[in-house]
C-alpha cells in the first residue's frame, strides 16, 4: 500500500461513515490524486481555480471538485462548469456572480456560505448577522441558479483546543438557527463543512458533516505555496 492509501485508510477508520471527506489536493500532482482516487476517494478540494482547470482533464470524470479557497468574481465563469460545490462563498456579490454564470451554463451550483468564526482578521466570510441579512434579501430570494447547501468555517490556527471547539460550536449553532429560520425540511441545507487535518476530530464531535483534509492524506505542503 502507498502512503496515500494508508493515510486515507487510517482517516476513514477514524471518521464516521456519515461524514464526507474532501481530500484537499492543492499543490499536489495529478499522480497523487489518482492514487487517492484508486483507493476509492471521489471528493477533492482545491483553493485555486487554475489548479482545478490544470488537473481535471487528466483525471476521471466522476471525481468531484470542491472549491474551498477564496474565489474571485472574475474567475467564476471558468470554474462553474467543472465544480461540484463551492464551499467558500464569502459575499453576496460572489453569490450573485455564481448565480449569473450558472444560469448561462444552464446549471444550479451547490454552494456553502463561509462564516467568519476565527479570531484572525484575514479569514474571509460572513458574520452571523450578515448571513441573516443576506438570506432575507430580495436579491438572494430571486436567485434561481444557486443552491445553498450549508455553511463552512475555519477555526483559528492555534494549539488551544478549547478555543477551536468553541468556534466550531458557534458555527454549529449558527447552522442550526439558519436551518430552522430560513430553510424548510425539504431543502438541501444539510452540510456543515468544518475541520481540517489538525482539528477534524473536534469538528466532527461538534457536528461537522464534511471535513477538508489535506496534509494528513497527502503529506505536508511547501509553506510558500500555501
Ligand atoms: C488547505 C486547506 C485545508 C486543508 O488543510 P490541511 O491542514 O492540510 O488539512 C482545508 N480547508 C481550506 C479552506 C484550506 O485552504
């Protein structure tokens, strides 16, 4: 067994089968992705549009691409046809562009709204208040080509596991409140994307339905390309 296969197997053994694993393959070559694919992995996450476009044609069609990084509005058009889900919708402007481009493609794009839960200033996302305003807006309610499937968030990068847990718990409570107030039970609002290599166990215990794991599967990345 290769390292990637072993890492995936170890991870699957530790993760409940109800939690989806998005294998974050940013900076990693197609050969690594294929190894993961051959051991059964189908969901892959990238944070750059160019990287998805460069890799996808050399890989099988039934592989699902998940956009997890900040997405610039001028790149939406390029990615909409190939993307399974966009986890990183961090503004109404972006959502609106995704809606317009999806309409042109004749597609409904699955999206998660990214919520700012960390202490760091640099992490993108809506506040809880902004989420509620967005979901009540006339603009959102006329969008026919995006489907909001849930929320995504990233905890502060810290060794303080109490803080990480608290941030994930906040996100899970926003998720519950938003689901109750803005979505009916028949709607697709069911995904809570939280947890990475260093904190996925905490995230799962706080209700994550999708974890985004890179280095634990593929090994470390060169810091300068993160
Ligand atoms: C890189 C990245 C991950 C995965 O990080 P690891 O620590 O390698 O598991 C998850 N989510 C986002 C948004 C990322 O950019």
